[in-house]
């Protein structure tokens, strides 16, 4: 009998449970139809009988004001009843109410408690929140290991944000041993779901060869995906890749495209790079005005390179009216950020008194700062200052020290001057071999003074085997750059047939070029060629003119030769020669025949 009674009671309970479940389903159906008032009625009946889902749904409708007046306190009441039965969604929403202070005093500790319960009972949203809170120390003591635990749980459920953050934890060694391979694994999962930051980070990992072999093409692939979603760092890096031809064919136009997208979003480095491309005409038509525009935007954000380049454009009057004071302003801002080139150019402005009062002490100060950073031009200028005693006591040893530092970096002017110090034995033992070595390094770079000096060493056989052909070779290179002494020596070589076949006409050509640069020796020799009719028609008038000009520049023999040739001339011819000499001087020796 008792057994029969138990069976009857069990059956009744099952029927009642099924009835309340049916009521809940009625509420759900009403909700889906948009009949919130009916849904509330059915949910309330089911909730009153302990149906956890109904209790949660009723709480939700109070929180949203659907079918009832919006009431957080009432929502919390029903959430709490559902949560007491282990309803994960109710636990999550209770955590949210405590986190935001909705219908209850804000309490992060209580929020963590409910989020933890929700996560434990399978709510997919709670683990990522717990991960963030433990990572940032929000509502709990900061605990990277605990953050990783929750990120891992959410990541395993496919949560993109958790996968990204778990990857970041491995990359930064926060809560786990640093492991780039694991970072790559989790970022790849997030990236496959379209996470922009994960895609960008994958690009960086392949770019730098962390967690995987370096692969620029793969880096470009991930940068492109992130860039297409508007990630400005990916756009910037994609610009770099196209500009440098890494992972993609070099394409300045494509680089400019990506720089522009990032620059428009305010990325300071992209603005600088875009300015650079306009200044150099790479991927766009050269346009200094646009270069100024982008440099100015980057400079305003504190980019030292942009500040320097903007100063340079003001210095040269490119894209803007030349303005030394404005150049100094931007140089100073960049120099204050230890931009070595700006420090050097600011030193130049002080040295030349451009845009500010001339001040050798300030010039040396800025050159010294730039030189300490390895700026070779500043090192060279310090060397010159010590060699000449300009702003500092003359000190050849200090000059050599600075020349050497610059020369070892490949500064051609410093290499030439270091060669001069070895040639003359100033503060170093005289050493023609060492002099020739430094002259050669500078000459190969096209320094015309070094080319002249190396030619001289070959002519005299100092530090090298004497070789007139080599002397002519180096003088010719210097002469082609307008070096007057080399032009004169080349003229001598052709006149006497040393290192080249004798050729008076060629001698005249080179003498003339040097003479037009006020080289007194060349003017004298050109006078001789006219006086002797070698390489040119015999012409005493022009001989007299060149002797006269040479004498005016202080060449002693010229006055004697002028007097000798004048004895072969009429008074009218002498007068003409004197007028020609005067006209030549008036025209700065550029038009003398």
C-alpha cells in the first residue's frame, strides 16, 4: 500500500513538474511573439513554483523593462532566486549588477563572487571578465596566473578575446613562462576568427622571427588583414614592408597608400614617413608643400625626426618661405629630444648667426652633443674648430681625435683632414703611408680635396710608388669637380707631357678653367701659353692680360713677364690688354676673352 502511495505521489509530482515546465514554455512562446505582458504572467507562475529559468527570465524582463516597469531591485530579487539554484545566467547577471551598481551598491568583490560561480556553472561570458579583472587587479588583487586560468577556460570555449589575451600572456610572460610559440598558437586562433589585434601581433611575430622562423611574406599577409580592418600600426608596418621590399615587391606607391591610411588616423610615424615620401618623391610626385604638411602634423605630436626635417625645409626654403628663425625653432625642439642631426644643424645656425645671434660657444655646445651621439659632421666640425682654434684653444691632438672618430664612420672630409694631419705630422708622427691611406678613402668617396692630395702624393712618390699616370687620374677627378689646384696641375701635366701625352691645347683648357677661379699660377701659365703661341694663337694682348691678372693676385713672376711682353706691344695694345684685365675682374673672371 505504501509503495502504491509513493508511486502515486511521484506521478503527481512529475505531472506538476511537467505542468510548470509547460507554463514556462508558454511564457517563452509569448516572449518570442513580443507579448511581454503574457510572458510575464506565465514566467511569474512558473517562477513562483521554483522554475530557475523562469526566475532568470523574469529578472531579465524587470532589468529591461519589458512587460513591466523597469526595476533593477526586482530584477535582482529574481536573479538571486535563480542563482540560488545554480542558474549560470542569473549568476552572471548578478555579477553584472554588482559590477555596475545597478539596483544595488556597487561591489566588485561581490561581482567577482558571482562571476566565478557563473563561470564554474558554464556561463561562457564570465571567464573572460574574470581574466580581465585578475589581469588588471579590478575587484581582486592583481594575479596574472589566475587571469591565465580564466583566459584559458574562455579560450577553450572559442572566445576570441580570451584567445588574444592568453596569447598576450604567453608573449609577455605574465602568469606563465614566456613562450612565443604558445603566444603564436593562441593569437592564430583569435586571428582566424578575425581578431584585428591578433592579426597584427601575428604579423609582428613573423616580422621579427619570434615563435616562428622570420617570414616577411607571412608578416605582410597578417598585416594586410589587420590593416584592412583599420589597424593603424598594421597599416604603418605594411607601408614599411612595401617601402623596403620585405615580403612584397618594393612599391613606393603602395607604401604611400598604407602610410596615408595610418597618417589620416593620426599615427605620428606614418605622418613622418608620408612627409618623407613627398620630400623625396617616392611613390608620389615630389612635393615639398605636402612634405611640410605631414612633417608639421608629426612634429606637433613630438616626432623628433619630423621636427628636424621641418626645420630643414624652413632652412632651405623648400615648401615654405625660407625662415631661419623658424628653422631654429624646430631644430631646437628636435635637439632637445637628442636628435643628433638637429643638434648639428642648430650648431651651424649658431656658428653662422642665422635665425639667432652668432655664438661660437653655443655652436660648439650643440656640436659636442651631436658628436657624442656619433654624428660624424659634428665630429668633423669639432676637429676643424680645434685645428684652427675657433671657439676653443688650438689643439691638434684634439683635432686628430675628432677627425678620427668621424673618419672611421666614413666622413670623407674628416678622412681628408686626418690625412693632412699625418702628412704634416701635427700631433701625430709624420706618416706618408697613413696620409695616403686616408686620402684614398676620402678620394674614393669623391672628395675633391682628397683626390687632389692623393694625386700630389703620386706625383711626389710620398707614401705611394711615384706614378705620374695615377697623379693625373686623381687630378682629373678633382678637376672635373672644379678643384682649381687640380685643374692647374692637370694643365702642367699636359704642357710637359707627364703622365699624359704632351698636348698644349689641353694644357690651355685646364689652365683657363683654373684661371677663371682666380688661380694666380694658372693665370700666369696661361699668359705664357699666349705669349709663346702654344696651344693657342700667339697673342701678346691676352698674354699681357693674364700676366696682369696674376700679378694682381700677388704672383711675383707675373709682373716681370708682363713687362717683358709689353715691350713686344704697341701702346694701343697695352691699353687694350689693361682694359680686358679690368673687365675680367669686374666680371669675376668668368668672361675674360
